[in-house]
């Protein structure tokens, strides 16, 4: 049984989500404010967090940031209103895995939740992405794909789910360049058209955790005019 935390202050939406999550075999916990939601996320570390952007006490963007700051790797689906285009961008950049625009159809909600659980079951890394074998060693960087562990100089580095999946994909295919749109589709699983700069934000955070010199990256290189690749010379 999957455990889902719903952080939403609209009682009708909460009831709707609970009904359909139950049909999917999920148990649910509910928080109706950002502060309470953050505390429950830290306590429960659920299989999925459904997080509204507009919340009392602390908005969803800040909650998402603090969830990731606490090294909680639960997938996060953000709920946004149609007029909140900037929130979709910010949500993806601060660590959300997906977003759903209100009002949403039940069919789309179920499809998105199932997709997240499928990616979770496969540890976010699929054979279609060309990732086989583990662990990988590049100089002082060690990547254990099966255990989702990354070490630099033998010290554990904590990555968000998307940071890890980006690193796993790139490192398993050294020298292969991926454009931003392709990375969005492969890592996030949807065509987030227009949000390619979200990849830049995740790459920058990833580099800050594994690169000895951010100004001169050793592992993740920029392919000018295309996107990114892992250094094949390592």
C-alpha cells in the first residue's frame, strides 16, 4: 500500500483526492496548511506528496523547498491554478516532480499518480534510458544506481530524486549529449514545453554537490547550443 500525503486546504478537493487515491489502493494523510504539511512530510516521508501552491501559513513553493532541504526524496505533485504559470516553473525548479493544473480531470489525476508510482517502482531509472550496471566510478565520483547512492571522495552526497536521475542518465551514457527538452521528457516523464530552463536549475544544483569547481565542471559538461553530457574522458 502506498502512503500519500495531501497538503491542501480545500476540503472538497481533499475529499475528491482521497476517494480516488483509495481506489488506487493508497492510504492518505491530510494537512490543511503549509506548516502542518511540512511537519507531516518530515515525519511520514510518504510515497507521494500532493501539494497545493496556495496554502495558509506557508505556500507550496516554500514547503517544497523545505521538504527537499530536509533530504526527503518523496515524489511531489504540485497543484496549481491556470493563472499561476510562474508557480509551475518555480515548483519544478525547487524540486517538484510533476504538476497538475486546477481544475483537473479525475482521469488525468489518476494517470499522473500511476506514472509517478511506475517511475518510483523502477527507481526512476529505466532500461530505455540506457542505464545498466552498477556501481559506476569516475575518478573520485562513485554512483551506485541500484542503491541510489552517490559519493564524492568516499563521502555520501544527498541528491534529490531528479538530481539523481539526471546524474544516472548522463553518467551511464558518457559523451552522449542530451538537449534540455529530451532531458525533461526522459527524467520528468512529460513534455513540459517551455520549461527547459528547469533542467538548467537542476544541473546547477547537481554540479554544486559533485563538482570540485563549479566554474570549470569536470563531470557534467555543457554542450554549447545543445544541452549537457557526461565527460567521456573520465
